[in-house]
C-alpha cells in the first residue's frame, strides 16, 4: 500500500516536497537529496 509523505529540509525546516512510498517494502524513513529553494542548494530532505 502506497502512502503520501512530506519531505522536510534538514537545514531550514520547510516542507518543500510531497512524495509517496510503499510502506511494506520501505518501513524506515526516506532520506533524499533535493533542491531547497530557500537556501538555493541541494540539501538532505527527510520524511515527516
């Protein structure tokens, strides 16, 4: 079953992205390198 997740920037704390994941195959939190428009850099985003 796929669920919607929010991705939050580790540096500025804004929720910049919405994504989805399969909870059965990926039970742990998702960590992805994404572009942060506030800092204008590619920064690690973590699932909230």
